C-alpha cells in the first residue's frame, strides 16, 4: 500500500465551482449522474486532472458535452482537459445493496444512506475527493421512498423526486443522502437572530418513542453554541437520521447528520443513564461541527485534529455545563488513560497531527480526538479564558469558508495573545506521553519542587524535545486547610525548579490539579500524604486522584505479596463515600478501581511481566475488602440513594443511581443476588434493570434473569446489544472466550452489523483477564473473526485490531501467541489496506 505524507501536500490543480448530482436509486443498480464545473486553480502548479473513484461502473463521461477517453485505475481516472473552465459530466452505476463496508452509498434495513468521511465520496462518483476542494451542491434524488433527503434546503419536492440545494461550499466528505420509509420527530429552534430552524429526527417506524431526548439535546446544543461561542446555525433546516448499520458513532454532514442509532435513540426503558449522557454529548459534538469542521474544515486529513480535537473539547465543555464539571473531568481522564495512553505508549503511537498514513480511517484515534482535545484545554489554560475566546472569534472570522491547518489555528492564538507558540506546537508533532517527575524538599519555611520532564522515544518520535506543560498546583496545609490556591506553573525546560516560601510547616503539594496536562505524573508521596489529600484536597480531581493512587498501590500490594489493604486508606475512602455533602456521582467514582489493564501497564513499566489472572484475583479481593469494610454503610447508602421521582436521565438522578448501584454490587458480593433480584423485578428503567442483571450474573445467579431479559427485549436491537455484551463482560476469565463464541452462534448475532460485532468482540477485548487468558483462546477467536469480517467491513476490522496493541507487556508465551495470530491474519489473501496497516504497525 501507498504511504501518504503531510510534507507532500499540494493543492488540487482545479477549482470546483458547482456540483449537480442526480441519483436514480436502485438496490443493485443505482445510477449517479454528475455535472461538475471546473476551472484551473491559479495557485496550483500540478495541473494533472485526476478524479478519485472506487468500485464505480463508468457508463459515460463528457467534457463540455463531448465524449472523452478516460484512463482508469482502481483508484480513479484521468483524461485530457482544456486549460480553461470546463464542465465534466459523467454517469456511473453503483451497487449499494452489496456495499457491506458501509462507506459511500449503502443500504441498511431497506433504507439508503451514506458515509463519506473520510474517503467514501469516491465510491459514489468520480470526484476530487479531498477536503480542500469545496463546492456548492445541487442534488436530485429519485426513488420510490416517502423520505428523500440530502444536504441543505429542499427546493423542489414531488412524489419520488426531491431536489436539494446546499448554499454552503463544502468538501465532499460532508455530502449525505438518505432515502427510506422513515418517520420524523419534528420540532423547531429559533436562533439568536430570530430565524426559525426546522428540526427533524428521522427514524424507522417503531422508534418514534426514542426521539424526544435527542431532540432536546439538539436544541440545548444549538443554544449553548450561541451563548458560549456566539455561533448561530446557518440553514433553515437541520435533519438527523438514525441508522442501525454504521461504522462510527455519528457523522456531521452539512444539515443532514447521520447517526448510529445507538448514538441517538433513547428511552428510559431501553437506555441507561450512561447511554443518555453519551447521546447528549454526541448530538452536541456533531452539531458543534457545523462551525468547527464544516464552515471551517481541514486542508488535508493530517489536520483531522483541527476539527476533532476542538469539537471534542467543545462537547466536553458542554457536558460540564449541563452536568457536573468535576465528574465529567474525572470521566474524561479515566477514558484518556484507558484508550489514549496505551496507544501513545505502544506501537501505534502517533502525533496528534500524524505525518504519514496508508489508510486515514486508521487515524480516527483517541490520540487525534482525546489528546487533541487535551491540547486545546492546555492552550486555554495558558492563554486564559478571555484570550481563548478572543482567539476563537478571530478563528471564526478569519477562516470561515477555509480548509485550514494547525498552523492557521495556532496563528490566531499568537495574533490575539502575542504568545509565541512554537514550542507549544510540539504537542501536535510529537508522539508519546510525557512523564513529569516531581521531587520535593522542605526547609524552614520554603518548599522546593523540582520538575523533570521526559518523553519516552517512539518509532514516530525517536528524539522527543521538551514540551510546554501547564501544571496546576496548590498546597494543603498540615491542618487540612488550603495554604496555596491553584496556580499554574509552565514547564518549558527539561528541569525546572519552583520555590514557595513563607509557609508554616510542610504542606502537601497537590500537583496537576484538574489534570492540567495529558502526562504521567511521578510524585513520591507517602500514603499518609495521599490520605491527607483524599480527605482535604479542595480540587475535586486531585482528591479523586489521591484515592485512586492509594487503590492502585493497594492492588499492587495484593498482586505482588498478598499484602493487606491499608486501613487508613479504607477509612479515608469510607469518609468520602458517606459524606452526604458530596455529589453521589462523585462518591461513586471514588469507589471505582483502576482498570486491570492499567495495573498490567503499571507492572510492565516496573519491569515485571503482568499476570492477568493474578490481577483479576487481586481486583476481586479488593472488592471483597471494600464490601467488608463498608458493610455497615452499604444498605443505608443503597436506600438513601433510591430515586422515588419519575425517571429523568439528569445528572442528579443518575448520580444517585450510580452510587446506589455501586452499593448493590458490594452488597451482592457479600450477600448474594437477592437484592439484585428485587431491583430487577421493580425496575422501570434500563439503568436499574441492567445493573441488577450484571450483579446477578457476576455471582453466578443470573441465568433466569438473562432468559427473562432476552424474552422481554428480543425485538429491540439496541437492548439486545447490551444483552450480548454483558454476558462477555461478566464472564469468568476462563469462560470469556467460550461465552463470546457461544454468542456468535446465537441466531441474532450478525457480524455484518458493527454494533453487534462490537458488543461481543469489543467486550471480549475489554475483558482483560478473559482476553489474555493463558489458553490463548480469546486471541484465536478474535483473529478468526477479524479474518471473517475483513473482506466485509475493513474499517471495523482494523479498529478492532487495536486489541492486540499491548502485546509487549505480557510474558513470552502470550507474546508468541499474539504474534502468531497477528501473523496469521496478515497472511490472509487480499487483506484490506486498513487491517494490513494496523497489524503491521502493531508488530512494530
Ligand atoms: N463523525 C465523526 C465525528 O464526528 C467523524 N467526523 O467525530
Ligand atoms: Zn467529530
């Protein structure tokens, strides 16, 4: 496969003035006619006329009405063109019903839909399929369906025929088309300038009852973007369509967002609190792309973080405003450490702005998205809120309508704040997680903190240079009172010393408050100091972090020498859990343990091969210890956090449910599944039902409940995904692979549906002790299924390959088993470019 390099960017030789497309829909023989007005691009030196095109059957092609001879390859075509404006017209035939890759135009349950990001438009028609080619689109859809949608506004509608016009120039990856027998949940929003926008959420008949929440989230997002960023929506219509077969979460096509049904459909009976929160965030994310992504797009795919990092940052701000900011911050950091850190510290490490790729679909990663968002958070910390919003205002005015770069982005900050961001820019160009070691000394009344930063070299970045690292810190005095409020120190050098004087007695430094930078902090604090922070830190993130660090130490003690858990920690934890002045959601997070994968990594970094079974056992022991230490509080807290009001998926109610369900899990562990069975029987919402079921399965008493659950929900695709996933998640390590395999034999298992495939195999890959069971069965099973899925859906296959990325952590036997499976997949004939690239990189 060919490698593409950022350094080799050149503009396209032609400018597209206008695009007209006509679709005559047919499952196997859809005809697409295109009429594209080109003119030579005065700024381009390379005048080759190359149009991308894949899996297209070319029926005819003309230039200015005269037939042309084209030269075709698997990737596109060229032909001679005049050195003056001209009109290209072509007709192609495509086969949406056989498009199982779910890129381009495809079918899902009888409906037509599209996915063009990143490079799917070339599977619809011949076109310069690159984000820096922006044009206005006119689209005619002919088909025997009640609903025929495309981008922009409808200009002419008759039966089986709708013409759409999108006045905003857009790159082809934002093109969308939907046709089907759909029903709309409709509403409207009046913008800040008083314009009425019609809003529709289109779903399959039967799903009407799952639309209300998504619609409210959309309106809240529209309002929030006006209030916080001054961004108003720019069409008279905004449509969202839910589709069952979709590779990603959702897609921000101009005026016609297409959503994986799991990322938009919700009802109390079928969705958990976590589902609601995720849906609210994804709706916001896609809506926010209208400005950060669509109005200002990316010059090339190396700049993906320009829109994704910023839009993730914006959706996190939104969730923090709608719900609890500390809870959102802690959840984001848990997620970053679970998904981005392993990527950044393993063979798939790449900079937030990668410099080369073979298949861009492989770079929709936690690094581009989540680390990309962290980088923007740091920038905001460094320039302050006022500086940040001034820079954003300039970004929106200066670059509206542009296909922009990270250089453009940083320039608006330099121009508005006067800061030199050349060193900061390394966050975009260097791979790897920086590690910051802090050493402390205290003499008389002076505290000295010595910071040393170091980024481990990687293939992507063999020689990392010091980065700009904002460290938010405060001090907690011996009496538990804060003696220094949060200050931000900027690290630039490899080593930097900070002195704080006039202190009365040694305070405990609370460093990296709010997780002010995406780094690993190495701080040698005693257990007593951490317990002090757990009890007194005013920064909610660091208070949680103190507890988490103590839990990690306790777990490692159990793993390595069967040590008993420190009583001071357990008492400190109990004090937090029973403190009614604290948000229940926050208290529930305090009870969470570091993941088993995280523990494996800690051991690996200490030079020891982690034993997944021992880690699993230690986690079980730790939970038993928690159950027994908190036993006098469990039932009281469970009861105190029951919700008697009608179900609402808001922060307050979901916080209570999460604390109550954390209690349920400890109670079930200590006493069996009786209370879980009661909760299951009484549940009127999925959060309560699913938590009860999970707990019953965990203690081996869930068989009947599982059968009841299946009988109740067999016709609900999204709920059945939970049923599939939960059985794998809750399996004992030795049974995980066999459980997954058994589920693949279930009549409702369908590997062509990405949600169902991920329900089973995503759960298996996340089951640390099950996936890495010494038998190697899970490795083999996953490899078998990746080989099966690759010819059908390369994108989902390649994404799932990351399950193997941590192979170097483990012992020689596991390493060999994984290497064998990776090599076996790679030896498959006609393996996709996507999967080939991922596995080759993982091999390292
Ligand atoms: N739809 C995906 C997202 O919003 C890719 N743009 O992140
Ligand atoms: Zn996005």
